[in-house]
C-alpha cells in the first residue's frame, strides 16, 4: 500500500462516512464500520464534530466503539471520554484491555477519572488503581493483566480446558504462564507446544524455565531492548519475589520503540517531545526558547574567544572571513564521531575504559580528514586573498580542530554515559562548544603568532 | 535487569565457558550451553578464537548450533559460515527458518554461497534462490516461507489436525492463512479462535477477511509502518494476484524498526550506516570525508558572504566577534522547526499545500524567539563594546535570521519530501547554509548601512 493510496483511501472513507452520517443512513453507517479497521475509523473520526461522533457511536455496539477507542490517537480518546456519558464509558471498558484503560484514564482530568473509577466494580477498580500507580514509562505503566496462568502440575488437557474457558477474556493466549504452589512464575508454555504434546503430559515437563522477566519499575526502553534482543512476543512483569503481576505484549513494545525513536529525533533537534505541529504559538515559544538560550550562552563563549583576538583581526580582516570555516568543520566532524560512538554505546560495544586504540583512531581520522579538507580550504583561501601563509595557517588549524573534534566527539558521550545522562542529546552542545571555541582559538592564535607573514 | 548486571553476566558466562573449553570439560560445556540463551552464547563466542569456536560447535547438537547461528550478530555469522565445513552447514540449515538462511547466505562471498546452495535439496534450493532474488530491504527480502495455509472449506478440527502435523516445522503457528480454490489469500484465522470454536465450524465462517498484506517489492519501512499501525503479529506477503508468497513476523519487524532508527541517527550525524566502531581507519576516512567536503562547500558560501563586507569589518572589528552568534542561533532555531516538521511529515499530519497558517506560526515564533534571544545578545554586546547601536543591530538581525530559520525549517523538508528525498537527512545542510549565509548577510548588511553610528 503506497502512501498516496493510503491517503486517498482515507479521503474516500471520510466522505462516505460523513455522507451516511449527514443523511442518517444507519444501514450505510453500519456497513462502512463493518468493513473498516478500527484504527482507520479513528483517524477519520478526528475530523468529525462532537455531534457527528455522538450519533455514530449511538449506532454502534459497545464492542465496536471500544475497539475504536483503544486504537485511537490520544486526542480522539480524550474527546470521546469527554462527550460520551459515564454509563456508556463503563460499558465500553468491559471490552478493553487493562493497559489501554489505564492509558486512557491517565490522560483524563483527575476529577473525571475519579468519577469513572468510582463507577467500576470493586475487583476491576482495584486492578486499575494499582496499574495507575505505576509511572507511565515503566514496565508497570504499560503492562496489562489479561494473561493466562496455570499451576505447573496441570496436564496439557487440563490446561487446554482452562484456556477454552478464560481465553475469550484475555489479550495474550499464545503463551501460557506457569506458576508453582506459592504463585511464583516458574516457566512459560507456548500454545503451539501444548497442541503438539500428549494430553497427559504435565506442563512442568514441556515448559520453558529460565524465563526472561522484568520488574514493574523497569524503564520501558530497557524492556523494549530485552524484547528486541531475545525476539520475545510477550514479556512477564514480576515482583521481587517473582509473583506474576502482568504482561507486556509485543505490539505495545513496538509503540515504545517508535515513541523513543521520535523522542530521540526531537531532542536531537532541540525540541520537546510534548510539542507538535498543532501546539499553540505560546506553547512553542515556551518549549523552544530555553534551548535557544542555552545555545546562546555557548555562542557567547565562542564570541569571547574571538574578542581576545580583536587586534589581530583588525590588522588582517581575511581572518574574519576564514574563521567560521574552521569552527564549522570541527562541529561537523565532531558530530560524525558522536554519531558512531552513541550507536556503539547503545549496542554495548564501547565501555568506559580500555578504548585507547579507539581514541587513537579518531585522532588519526582527524589528522587525515583535517589534512584533506584543510588542503582544499588552504588552496581556496590562497586564491581568495593571495597570501600563501594564510593558506598554510588554515591548513594547520583545520587539522588541529578536527583532531579536537574526534577527541571530544569520542569522550564526551562516554563521560555523559558514565554520569547517567543521555549521551545522544546532551553531547552535541558540548562538542560544538568545544570545536567552536578551540577552532577560533587555534586559527586566530596561529595567525597571531605568524602575524608578520600575513600583513 | 540493569545494564551493569547484564555486562557482569556476560563476563561470568565468558569466563566459565572459556575455562570449560580450555580444560576440554565437555560436561561443563553442555551444562553452560543448556542454561544460556543462544543470543547470549553468540555474544560471548565473538571473543573466542576459531579453534575454540570449532571445538564448542563440535560438542553441540545441530539444533543448538543452528539456534546460535540464527541469533548471532552478522560478524559471528560470517565467521561460523567460514570455519564450519559445508556438510555441517547443510545440516544446520534444516533447523533454521528460510528468512534467516537467506540473511546469512546474503552476507557470504558469492562463490561460497553458490557452493552451499548447490548442496541443498532441490525443493529447498528453489525456495532459497527465489528469496535471494528479492532486495534485502524489501518485504520479499525479509519474509519467510514457514507458515501454515489451509483451504477455506476445511473445518476447525481438520485444520487443527493439519497444524499438529506441520506445526513443528513452521515459524508462525498462531495465525493460520486461509486460501480459496485458486490459492488466493482470502482470510486469516487466529489459533485462539479455532480453539474456542466448535470442531465442525468451517474456517470460512470464523476467518477474518479484509487481510492487510504487502507485495514483495514493498519497502521494509512501509511494512513496519503497517504492522505498527494495525498492531499485527504477522503480515502476509502476496503476489499481484494475491497468491501467498510468504510471511513476515513481528520480531523481524522490530529488527527493521531498530535498524531504520539507527540509520536515521547515523545519517543525521553525517555518517554512513556501514561504518561502526571497528571500521578500519581508511574505511572511516572513505565514508566520512565526502560529507565533510559537502559541508566545506557550504561553509565557503558563508565565507564568501562575509568577504563581501571585508571593509565594513575592518572598520568595526566588533562585528567579527558578534557575527557567529547570529548565524549560529539561526541554525539552532532552524533545526528546531525542522525536527517538528519532519516528525509531522512522518505521521502524515503535514502535507504539501494548505499550510499557510503553519508557516505563519513559524514566522511569528521566529519574531518572538528572535526578539528574546536578540535582546539578551544586544544587551551583552552593548556591555562588551559600549556601543548601543551595535546592540540594536544585532537585536534586529537576530529577529530576521530566526524568521528565516522558521521559514526554511518549514519549507525545505516539505520540498524535499515532494521531490521524494529523505527530509530528515538532507534538510539540515540546506537549512544551516541558509541561516549562515542570511545570518551573516543581514547582520553585516545592517552594520554597513548604519556604519556611521558604529564608528
């Protein structure tokens, strides 16, 4: 499915559904809804008015509305929770998995959330309140409680019977969790292995022990890393004494990975993950200005460096023309080293210590790349200003600054990592500050020393 | 599991396994291998010598070695294929899924690959050769052929019987693919629904039609987007006439998402995805230098702009001190806008056309953030140089350059997208070039016009 096709489909669906809604053609509405994925309905509904959405939901069964609600974007979820009445909401929740309920409740104003929770049955309320207690970006915050757990001394046929009974109510059925007598998680059995085994086989004989599990406080990124590394389809969340608290399914893990990716890209660009294209002007100012001010301070550091050489520049103005080249190229080279090192840190290939060889490589890289770009720059500067010494000075300064770029590009992320800061985001400002300050200092410093050749 | 814990575990495992290998303690070796996940064994084996790896593999069953091979990093895969003899390799392949076999063969030298393929049985060879024909980053390149397909007029109990027969040989068993009489894919049935249905129910009654599928030429990123959007655990790959060619499972999709993420981050940093921390010095030069040279050309554009104002700078050297601030802040602000717009393009929120309101917002943002940072800069510059007019000029130039940053930050990615280039990567060089050139031009231009107040 190509992107434009997808877009066209969206428009067709939107128009058809709107026409059916406007003409109150309930048969057409039901037909369209029947033929469409809930997520696509949600996307189209975002553009409808509250009245249109209310009428549409009025025509649909709870199960369908619940599906749409579960798969909708946050904005539509908030709107639906606002315009539907509380009794309808309570009926919808019966068809939704606990992790999605908690997600949606977490986005509501505290008072409305409390009202809804109060209307729930006692058992359900207890579970939801427990889940709401975990931070949003931890294993506890994304886990659900719809799993099947069985005792280890059950036989395959007994377990299959239990699955048939409670299967319809659970999210995950392909992996069955096996508990011992004190309710600790001791293993998992894949549904496929149960189907292929003899009926009288005990679960403990076919289960996989040595289960990879996480505690509820684990960061969601760490959970995603485990799921990705071990190719898991579901990961259990356990207490310190290995009691089974919940499970996290692979579709939620994909959401985590995509979310973290988006967040990384935004933070690298110096914007908050809270901001989006529809943020109000003042919200955007509030979120972007602090980063600009931090950058301004580092820009002043560079400016102070330049100001130390005011008299040199006043004697050879060509220096003012050439100096941004040296500083800028250092920044580019430093960012290259940074990108490689950050990736290696993420993959666990580089650790603090024993990497003298790698620093040396970056330094040599700085020498070679600096010499290559410095030579080009030197020749061009010579032709621009007709002074061969200026060409040699920029050649030497470029090599020095690219060596500095490699050195800082390598060490800054490692130091930040050792200090438990995010190396991807914070590194770049330190590295560009270093390459700016040193770039200006070295180039203007060389010029100052050899000033008599430049006049 | 915390990162340090994971690292410690790795060291313990490495030492224990090495000790067992060195003392040829085969019982200990088997015990360690039994208790360890194949992926972890692979990580540790990377540090072993060829002899140690050969001895280890000699002690293990084909099934175990195949598991290690499937889950290993590319480097170890290449090494194993090189040091194991071809007959052993052929036995290993029986235990591996087709997509993994194709992955590994794809990384081998052409001659060795041909030798192995020649040794395969005819049926298998045909499948592998077909799969090798697809590009690595397409749906065809990552699909596997181990799925279960059944005819739509089968009953649930007939289908379950078939699953028990061929289940052990397939990768994906939780979703069964339903074909019509001319072998077109017409639906899917979840294993759970079969278990919960009556034995005599026809599959066509409980199957989900309207299946989301992709063609083999589809880009893997597009496939990942569909899987993520619709929360799929498996996606079928079909021919133009909807014949079932293969399936892609969710764990491979996670690999795709992580791979594309890494690639984006590296390309944003100006490095090739082929480079890693262990690349040789000359490989790193070869991969990084071209990007630096491109940046050098844009740096010269900025330098030429500065050179137009040489005489102005020679009369007021303070300009050389302040000018990098204006240019740099424009770059930062442009990158912020770029990050927001690129994310919105990826989510399909922004399209070419109908976004006058959004451009206007970025322009106003430029005015406000420019005024704020410009005011700080103006005051500091006034204190540095004691000239109030220089403060006002930098204030005005900052506003103009941040407006330009917002304008280009918004339009450049949209234009690149419309030209089918990757907006995330190529945009940044155009935007920084624009903010550098305009930043210098506006600031020095203002200074030139009001030169009598600056002397």
